[in-house]
């Protein structure tokens, strides 16, 4: 089966963000309080409920407002990429 560049586009950034945080799928599932199978399915591009997205975002240390960056809609996939989330203010 032939693959081209459009098929290689990730449907969400969960795996990328999880790996950047040096987390395993099991660690993310435990922290998000969802099944490991759910994380696996989400990373493969399967759709999930909004509550599951919220749990995953919070477990990754992100805000719910960042959902369009992590889970772009199909219309976002063909156009301009959403902006990366702003970092929360650092308090010293």
C-alpha cells in the first residue's frame, strides 16, 4: 500500500506532547484516569468524547482552552495550523 504526505498527517498531537513530556501511554492513562486502550485509540486518530479530551489535556499539563491545538478539527487540518498554546505565567 502506497503512503503519501497527506496520509502521514497526524490527526492530533497527543502522542507528540506525551513523548515530549517523557511519559508512557500507561502513565498518561493513569494520570488522565482513562483506560490505556483509550490513549492508544486517541493517538491512532480515533474520535473521543469531549470529557476524555479534557482529561487528557489536563494530564498533559495543558488548559482546556488548548484543545484546538492538541485536537484540531478536520477543517483546521486543511487550512492554517492553530497557534501553539501560551505558556502559563511562571511564578518565582
